[in-house]
C-alpha cells in the first residue's frame, strides 16, 4: 500500500494540474475549483495512508517509477522512497496544499484567471512532493526546477500590474542564477557516484578519505566540498538567503494564497529537506557548512530587523519567512554529525503550519479591511471572533512561546547550535548568538503586529463583512490553528528522527528574552504603532530593504545587461560576421560566375555565327 500511496501522492496533484489547465478556459470556474480542491484532499488522504503504512519503521522503502535510464557509465534509476521522515513531510505539504487551494477558491472567486492559478498551485504542490519523496537526484532536480517555474507564474499572476511582472522576473532571474550552482553540484555528485540514486551517492561521497587516493573508493574531500558548496549556493537562492534574499519580499506582489504556499512548506523550505537527505555528505564538508552558517546567521538577524519596520504586514510576514528559513537551515549547518538533521526538519514541519495560518488569516482579514498596509489593518481584528484567535495563536507560535509548535522546533534548533558549540565549532557559536538575538527581534515584531491588528483605540473604518468566508475557509483555518497548538507533540512520536533534545537552560533564556522583548515593545507603543514610535521617519528605508534593491540594479542588473549587450554584439558582429561573410562571398562568386557564363555564351555564339558565314561562303564558292 505504501508504494501505491507514494506514487499517487505525487501523481494526483500532477493530473489535477493537467485537468485544471484544460478546464480553466473552457468550462465554468467551479469545475476547476472542484478539481483543485478535490485533488488536494485526495493527496492528503494518500499522504496519510503512506504515514500509516510506514508507521514507526526505520526502514527505507524504494518505489520504482519508470525503467532506469543508462547514460554511459551513469545509472539513473528514477526511484521514489518512503521513510518515516519523507511520509511526515509529504503529509505536511499536502495539508498546506489543500489549505491553499481551499482558500484560493474563495479569495480569487472573482478572478478571471483563477483556473490557471489553481492548476499552477497543483503543479507546484506536486513538484514539492516530488522533491520530498525522491530517492534520485534527477527527480529532485526536476521537482526543484518545476517549483522555480511555478513560482514565477504564481508571483506574476496579476500580470496586468507592472510591479507583479517585475517581482516575478526578479524571482525567476535570481533563483535561476543560483540554480546554476545546484545543477553543477548534482552533476558532480552523480558523476562521482556513477549513479543518481541517493543510497549510492551517500555511500560514495560520505566515506572518509583515504591516504592513498588510488586505493580509496570515495572521491576526494576537495571535490566533495566543491559539490556541496555549489549545492548550497542553489539552496541559498531558492530559500532567499543573503545575498539572494531580495526577491522573496517582492514576491508579496502575488496573491496571498501563492504567498502562503511559497513561504510555508514548499520552495523556500525545499532546500532544508534536500540537505537533510544528503546530510552525511554535507556533514563531512566543512566549507559548505561554514558558507551555510554564515549566510543563515546574517539572514536571520537582518530579516528580523527589517520585519519590525515594515509598513505592510504582509511584507512583515515575508521577512519573517526569511528569518525562520535561515533558522531551520542553520540547524543543518551546526548540528553534530551524530545528531543528524532532525532539528532543521522539525522547524520545517513547524513553520509550515504557523506560517500558512498567518498568511491565510492575514489574507482573510485583508478582504475585510481593504488592504494589508499597517494603517489599513489597524484595529482590524476587532469583532472578528474567528480570525482573532487564529492570528493570536499564529503570532505566539512564530514568536516561540511555549508550548506551541514554534517553541518546540525553535528550541531544538537552538539546542543543535548549543551542541555544536559544545563540540568546539566556532560557527555554532555564531549561529547560537544570532539565534538568540533573532528570538528577541521575532518577539518584538510579533508583538508589534498584534498591537496594530488588535488596537482598540483605532478609529472605526469601513470594512466588508468578515462572515462572507465559506465553510472550507473556516475549516482550513481551524485545522491549521489546531496543528499550530498541538503540533509540537510530534516530538513524542517516531514520525521525525530528532537526534538531539531541547536544552532547557537555553529554552529558559529564550522565554525570558521573548517576554522582555514583548513587554518592551508594548511599553514603547503608547497607543500607536510601535514601529512608527521606534523607527519613525526611517520606515521607508525598512520598506525598501535598506536599499538592497538599488544595489541589485546598480551592481547586478546593469552589469548583466551590459554583458548581455556585449554578448549580442559579439554574436551579431563577430560570430555572425563569418556566416554573413561566407554568404556574401558565395553570392559574389555566383554573380561573377553567372556574368562570366553569360559573357562566354555570347562570344561563343558569335564565333559560331562567323564560322557559319565562312562555311556558307566557302560552299558557295565551291559550288559556283
């Protein structure tokens, strides 16, 4: 049963995407909604059956798809796998996919391109599920690239707006650039192992180095580090880590359901699971771990600072995603090799629930108040008995308040950093200090968001009826709220291999930091938006990411455009010049030959005429 469930959990949303595209423009949008939501629910069922079938077993079930491909000495088996970890994360992705589809059916009910959007979400979900269930680097790469293409379509869904087109193009170009590293890393790993199957790759590359390279089956450490560094570069781009981070906040130009999908449990978190699958190789690559640790440490603090000063609450959540994804990736950078990647995977699991809840709740609320700007949403939760507790639970979990799922996963990440520091890792100290600072900043911007949304002193504003939400929307918000409340209980089950444990001294310190930061922000608010009180006139600087977009334009976009112009010039004026020159030479040669041929025919004809005249004359004389 598990083999069939593994295949179907990927196949069902894929087929739904194809059917959805066929229905999008030819049949009533309600049919497209039925297919999208129904298929997402079926995917949840298949994922749940897979979890039940796998149970608490530690074995790996390999599932065949199509016959293996042979490319010279390289074998590409194209297999899927079922483990406790893959089954659990697949269930999480399927639940978030269902929630997004159900919410989009209501949120975009008046959108004339809803059918296309729903089909793209289905394909996006299928691609992430393929990455999770993959036991083959090629299948992982396929899912990875399809997600990148779908993110471009989802971010630019409202393509009639220039800002949406620009954001989609930026996301596509930045992630494509980083993906060059991901592809090269995959090529090196596959070439060294002679196979793209995960077991063979791990067996070949995770082996310790031998003094005699000729007698050692494992590739050398330098090449292994190069492969993992390239892979990490691709992951940093897809996850929006520094220096590839600026595309992710701009992705808020897409519809809120797209933001929830991209930010919660799919593309930006996919890199965490890829590294977790290759953790034995990654743990032996010091250079790659240092690169990931430094990038994530900078990103988690930088993004948390920016989140506090955003004038738009949806962008606040976007920057919080950068910070939280950095936190989950940092666990992989510093966790001791014997503890494994469990802390990072747990935070992926946790983040999916509370971030999907927050995005969908903020999207629901934006319909009632007419926007996501802090000024528009001020006091927006008043009277909304359904959204208010959901938002409250989501923000508490994001802040890491016990015993919610966010607290459980964040403390495991900090415990992994603490264990790495105890092992003498300098990078673990960097991550631990950055993590504690991020705890303070996260509590601060969560308190700020709550004070704005629940401001009882705000003047009454015109808003639409919040009760227009359909039953499926209420159901999905309820499910996500419950999972955020009790999801931390997963640590008492065999569903995730955590390895380490919560460090209670660090946990106590983080709780004290959360309380202190929350109280400090509340005391500084004085009945106003705390960001206005603290950041003041510098808020536009926070909105534009401290000018990073300008740096992109000046030092990335313009040089790339100049390079593109140079390439076009060389192509047209140098490379094509040889082709045009050969064509011109052939044309001239043909014209010259033609003229010569015509001239030769004329002179020959004249000679024959003269000869004929002479012959006739001679005949006449002779016959006279």
